[in-house]
C-alpha cells in the first residue's frame, strides 16, 4: 500500500460512507446551523472553490436558487461533504457534490443527459423542475 492511498477501492468503503453519513447528520443541528469538523470545512472550501473557478454556470444556478431560498447554501455544503441526495453538479468535466441515490427521477435525468448532452447539470434537493425528494 502506498502512503496516503487506500488499497481498497472507494466503492467498497460502504461502512466508512455510512459512518460519514451518520456523522454528517449528527453535525447538522435543527434549523440548518451546522457544526462542521475541520475536514468538513476543508471539503466545503475545496468544493466551493472548484464551483466558483471551474463551474460558472453551476455557480449561477446555485445563486439563482439561493436568491429565493437561503437554505440552498446549506444543502450545497451537505453535498460537498459527501451527504447523498442533497447536491450534485457537473460542468466541463468537473464534478461537485454527492450522487442522488433516492432521487425518484434519476433514470429520467440520466436518459436526458445521455440523449441530449449537457453543458452543465445542477441538482439541489427540493429545487428545480424535477424536485429532489
């Protein structure tokens, strides 16, 4: 095993992923005020910089939704720390957030993306034409 690298592929780290989800739920208080760990703060900062610097259309979409609902910023942060079903986006080969696993229309979104191609995709739980619950 090389230093700093896990010998186990990330898709096999389900126990660690489940623990992370439990930790995330515990770190988010009622009312949306989060108490982020140092690692979570780092993940959020890295994700925000990636979005601002490399994903301008995704950033515009987030800002547009945030004008109507300031809770969008919390949802994006949850996705950036790896909590599924909150926020996921891609643009020009860059990806941010965590996948939607319980998204009822994920198949429809996948078909549209593959059929028509997309310059960018931005999915925020509870926002947009397809909803997010």
